[in-house]
C-alpha cells in the first residue's frame, strides 16, 4: 500500500475501506485537528491547501463548523450529507441534503432522490426560507460562488461553542449545541421546522403560513387552479393568474418574508442594479419574476410580474 493511504482492516487484515490520494508523499502523517477534521498531510507541510486527504470532504451525516458544503469544481468534490442506513451501518441511507447548483444555488433534501424539502436560494445573508435569525450571534455564515467553487461554510464566532448539524435516518436535519453546564447536546434548529417546509405543499404561486388555517393561500393576483381540490386541503395543483400577462405595461408586486422560488430554471447576473434587473426582465416576456439582493440590507427585493 502506498504511503499516505488510510486503511480500515478486519481481523484477517483484509481491507474494508481505504482512502485515496492524488499525489505521492514521502513522509505522511495523519492528524486529528481541533476542528474535528482528520487530515493526511506531509509532515513538513501544514498548509490546508496541500492536504493529501481530509475527512471534511466526506462528512456522511454530520456537518461541522469550518466544513465546506457544496461543490469544488477544480477537484470535482461534492460535499453533502447522507443519512446512515442504520444506527450501526454508516452506508448511505434514504436521505440526502445537498447544494444544487442548477441555476442559482439552493439546498435540497431528498428521499431516494425525490425532493422532500427545498431551502430557498442564498439571498446575500442566508438561505431564504430558513428559520434561523439573519444576524446570528453564534455563527458567521459564508457563501463562496465563483468559477472554481460554490461552497457554503459556517464558522463559530466564539470558538468555545461546540456544535454540529446532522441528518437523521428519518429525514430530519438538526443543529445541536453542546451545553457544558449540563453535559448534553441541545437541539438548536430543526429542518423541517413545520409542514410548510414540505416540498411544493401549496403548489405553484402558493404561499404557506403555518399560523393560518388553512395553511396554504394564493399570492396576490392569483387564484386556485383547482378550487375543488383546495377545499379538500389538496393544494398541490397550485394557483394561476387571475389575468394573463400582456407583456405591455406589466409591473412588479413586491413580496417580503417569503421563501424565494425554485431557482433551478433561472438566470442571474450579479453586476445588475435593481432597476437594470427590472428592465431586463420586462424586456423578456417569458421572465415572470425578478429578485435583487444586497448583502448590507436585511430585506431583499423580490418582485412578481403582474
């Protein structure tokens, strides 16, 4: 076996699992860092950019502060969470929690590759539709989007805070924080938080509010596509416009505090101003909404064409 390879053997010395490295090394060492990252590196080189292998690239069901979540297009590594098959078997289970880079980046949870939950696109401060506070005093949220990578990372502002984010076998993602006084893990965040997190619960152009009954309603200027199914609390058919777009004299209705629409079939241009974005959309009759985000502001603009 080549130097620098980690291997897991059984009692007969048969290899159960082994790591791989992309280049040769003469003096490798394995080191468990304070961050929880197990790394293989050259003994004389502790530069993270030169690690031969690191466990943070293969998180299975646990996401830790400092770990990248998303795509590295240079190495081809896609870092995502997968639930365990059983309590004793860490093989991939039914659920996956991953960054989708089709269109504008957003997060999905799937069960057997079928969408269960969608965390809205990044809005410059956080992923829209999440329940955590925009300015969290505990975590610094970092999103990197360029030609080399699309990666999300969290860092604890107070290094004494110990936390982890896990994906359970039943499809529940949870953030845990260690409370030293009681010597136990406490749940800080649940995904899904409620039924409104279920994928496409209210259908197209529908909005969900768990505090209302029924939870689903159509956005302004829209009405149920199938009113009879809505009476039966079956909202999947969604909503349709009360008046078709004319492509002449259309305006935008502003919405706040909602999860941004599925971004897999969108185009984005980070160089446009708000007015330029509006004008670009109005010139294209197939453009149905526009959003504009600026990282220094709490409320991003989301406008639906009407």
